[in-house]
């Protein structure tokens, strides 16, 4: 039986912390789906198709190996996507106790609804402070985001934010 997992997120934009989680999860599971999920509570900077493209390029540029599928999901529950692809595990990167407190109720509901377990991965300490919202704020104010995001994302944000 194949072990299939899903790494969901808004990835707006994908960061080096996200790539760290993706790479480690790809080494644990036989197949990994990185799924850009629409979050109606957030005002997205990047269109979903652009986020998917940047994730694909970042994974390729980083040389991350494994059976990795990058997709998007905006209709229905995330566990429905998991059922569609045969995934039994969600992988979530958690940076702090705040993330754990936010993710725990969702993990319990996902297990109750569809038998999908959630695995929390702690960040590499060098990425523990990085979030997509921090990157968006730094980029919007003209700061250098290169230390926090893959090169393709830094290039894209620089071009998009430069008048």
C-alpha cells in the first residue's frame, strides 16, 4: 500500500520554510501532493495559478526528489481532495504553539470526518520566523525577501512590486 500525503496551504507566496516541510515530507511518503488551498479569510497577493507555478519551479530548482504533485483545491473540504487522491495523511508545518493551537481542532475534525491523520513537522530553526504574511509585508515595503523565499519567488515579487 502506498503512503500518500497532502501538504496543504495558501502558499501566498511559497517560502523556504514551506520548501523545507515539502522536502522532508517527500522523503517520508511515497507520494506527496502539495495543494494550494483557497482561504476565503485571506486577501491573496498572488493568483492561485501563479502560486502553483512558483511552487513547481521552486521544487524543481531546489532539486527536491520524490513523487510530488502540485495542485489547487478551492471547492469543498480538504479531506475530499484527500479521498480523491487516496491520501490518508495531512502534513502541516508548525512554527509555534500558536500554530499548534490553530491546527489541532482542524486535525481532530479531519480525522473524525474522513479518517485522515495529521502529522506536524517542526521547522528548521533558520526558518521558524518566516511566514508568507511577513514576506508579503516586506515585499510591499520594498525590502529584500531573498533570504526567506526561493529565488524564483524573490524574482517574481521584485518584478511585481517594482513600479
